[in-house]
């Protein structure tokens, strides 16, 4: 965790609200405690005047000798004028100033941009990547330990299934456990009665689970999406888009050149996910899943009234399941 009690530049990156909030709060609170009392907040938007960034660094009030300058870029896209302003700011960081830059999700193209490289070179990047499904029980255990509580593996797995995709609600539920139960090991049955199901799922989690072969998680996510009234055509499009990449990588014998990367956007986490799936899945399974998706798309448009569209979506997992599990 960065130390906001000394002058410098801190860039907080991520789409997980809780982690971004906590990282920013840590920097602000330690900076304030160290005397960086004057605070200027700038939020970029469509008509934002980037000269304000330079002006904020040039002006000190008569009553404060140390300051905190916050620059928020919600969409992670400062544009040409912003890119140049950020680069210049990084070249001459102001004295007696803590600078906190908050960015939304930074994809591979953002991280390669000149302005982002300037932020990396001039300061510290705090990457607020949310824990994945496999890491979530350990993350929960760490939060419980901070409030002098612990839980067994089954209870941690139960909590992870309830909290996935919604860390803000997870913090509220864990805070509730701190109020309800004394320090020490938690009783699993009591925890199950006390904790709400606050999981929130997004379509990418479903795709990720299917492509890595975690069918239990894929089923849980799909059930959550169905309960939330997710758009079937959108789910179909997202998975089909990834499967087209898997097909292309398989046909290329696993050799992913720059043309293939550009054609199917195989960069960053998406590229790694698709390439691993291409190594795992025979083309016959990909083809079977695509046929099932086509039926689901028709069902989502009301063209297959005799079929339950969510059952068709669930059948996609059967098509993509590891072959030994399917045989069993």
C-alpha cells in the first residue's frame, strides 16, 4: 500500500469500487495526517480544461504549504489534450504536493499510452484488481483476520459464493459478522444464517468460467444472470465472440501472430483466456457449443418457444465441459 505521507505521484487503477475507494482513502488520510491539508479535485470530462491541472500545481494558498491534488479520469481516456497535460505534469512534479490520479479500468491499450507510461515512470501505480474466484476465499480470510476472526475452508467457500462480484456488499456483510460474533473462529452454521446472498455477476464471469472448464461456477453465474434478467442475445454474442477466437487459434495450430491478435483482440487477459481454451478444447466441442448458442439466440428472440432458453444456455456448459467430466 502506498504511503501518502510524502510528496509524490500515486495512480490508482481499477474497476472494483471497494478496492479503489480504500486505496484512495489510504492515500488521502495519510497525506492529511502528514500536513498535506489543501485539497484540489479535478474530474476530467468532455469539456474539461486541462490547463487547470497545471494551474493546480502552480498555486499554493496563503494558509497551506502542502497540498493534495486529485485528478480523476473516470473513463480512462484523457484525449490528446489530456495526454499532453499529464505528460508535462509528470516531467515537473510540483514540490510539497501529493498527486492522486484515479483511473477506471485500464485495458492493454491504455497501459501502452504515452500518458500512462509517464504516470508509471514518475510515480507508483496501485493496481486494484479484484480477487478472482479462486483467490476470493483467501481475500475474505484476510478481511476476517483484520477483525480478529477466522473461518474454516467450507465457510470461506460459502462466503465467496455469496460475495462474488460485489466486494462493497461483502465488506458490509463482513462488518456485520464483526458486530454479531466475538473474535475467534466463526461457527459455519451461524454464518450461513447471518449472511445474505449479495453476489453480483457479469457476463464476462460466465464466459471465463466456461472457457477454463469450471462448470460448477459457470452454472452458478448463469443462474445469477438469469435471476437478474440478463439479456440472452448479449450473453450469446459475448461467448460466441470468444469462441470465434478459440476457433481461429486452434486452426492456426496455436500460433498467434500479430494479425490474429488484431483480428480477434487477443490482448491481455482476453488473449490469455482464449489461448488457454484453444489448447483445452477440441474443435468439435467448440462447434457443438456454437450450435447450442445459435439455438439459444433464436430462443432469446422468441423463435424457439417450445424450449426453455435458460436451459439451452445451461447446455452450453455441457458442450464445453472437460471431456472426462462429460463422459462421467
